[in-house]
C-alpha cells in the first residue's frame, strides 16, 4: 500500500515504518537493562585511567550509531521515492450539436427575465462554454429559417453569434418544420459519433413549407437525436403586439400557447426528450440536464516516472553500522 505524503513524494512500502516502534524500546533496553550486564571492578585508585575517561564516557555513542543505522535502513525499506506523473488524453470524434432557436416576436415575451430571448442567450452561452470538445452550430428561425453559424469547434464564434441574436430581420411566424429541417441539413454530412439538435420554440407551427413531422423522419433516418424545449410560463404572459408612435413595443397580456404534442413527438421519434421551461431557473436546469446526457468520451492515460530514493539511505545506514563496528573493535575495544 502506497502512502502519499506530498504531491511528488510517497512511500511505496510504508508498513516498514512500524519498525520505528522498536527504536525507543531498544533505547530503553540499553539504558535500564544492558548497563546491568556491564562488568565492575573495584580498585583502590583510578589515577591510571584518567586519560581514558573520555572514551569510557563516550561508549553510548556506539549504541546511538547502531540505532541511527537501523533507522536509516527501516526508512530505506519503506522505499521513499519521487513520482512524476504525465497525462495524455484521447477523445473520440465528439458530438456535433446544432441549436435551432426561435427568434420570432413572441420570444420578447416577459414571462422570463428580462424576456425569453435574453434569458435563452445567457443559458445557451453557458452551455457552449461547457462543451470544449464538441462542434456547435446555430440555426435561427421564425417565419423562415437560416444558418447563423455553421458547425464549428471555435466556441468564441458560437458565443458571439448567440450574443448577437435579436428579433427582426426575418419574416414573422413560427416555422418549426423549417427550423428543424435546416438543423438536420447542417448535420446530414457530419462524421461525428453522435449528432444532436436542441430545438427551442415558444409557440405553434404556423407557417413554412416543411412539415415538422417530415423533418422529424429525416432526423430519425440520419440518426440525429432531437431535444425539444418549449419556453414559456403556464397561463398568460406579456407579449409584444404592436409598436407605439415612437417605435417602442407595446405589450399586452395574452395566453401562452405551445404545441407540446408536436415537440414531444419530435423528441420521442428521434430518441431525444421534451422539456418545458417556465422560468429562468428551469431553462438553465434543462440545458444542464442535456449537458449531462450528451458527453464526449475522453480517455486519460497516466504515465508514472519513479525516482527511487532508498539507495542513499541504505548506504548511510550501512556506514553507520560499519562505523559502530569499527569503533567497537578498535578505539572502544578496551571498554567493552
């Protein structure tokens, strides 16, 4: 069992550290027991031994050297080492995602803060930031549809596109079939292992020459999964209904109508899922949930380079014991 001490330092066999419990026991044995076995000689005068008294008093150094040597050897047996870890990641082809976004006038309704479109932009940008390994494209639709950004891995472009989304500049209406058809067309030549469309709308299919169910069949044949989101509160909301004399939008409280049956059909037929976003928090949670459903497989390979540090400890421990034996049978021989 390896013991991790610091980021790059560890003990490969830390169980040998239990041996250090013997060190204080051996010291106690030497102090209280071993000295009883020392021979004593009664003499009338010690004058002849004065010059040797220093060595006689220094005899415990032999035992200290032995204990130090044993300590270094125990530490060496625990195998201290430095570890350098390098990683290499391998990703699959990832996921190609097209976000089909309704930009009709009803997306300016104020049941989400500050309105549906602005709430969506914040959530969608955050979603894109969390998909570093995937390619993403943007399709917008109202009464007609077009590709705002082709599928790209450049997240900066995608986020800038989302940030620039606004109402106007496109025929009014809600052509769900055309929005889905344009998204399918973006993905039909994709070589990604997984292809996904996130279709968001706040209304009912009212225009367009592409039948939503036909577009659904095309997505199904091309193995494209479609997640559908109906955005709008339950009940009524303030919708833009006209422009005032100074060009400002005039709002009126009207019932919220979403073709949930159609959105559920599209999702079920393609293996996706339908969601209803009734407020900002719910919209954010929906994109977080989709983020967990669709993940790019990432394999991480770790390479370990070990620098063993026990050899100097073995050498030091051996030298301590060798020094102890040398002193014992030379300088201290007369005192043992």
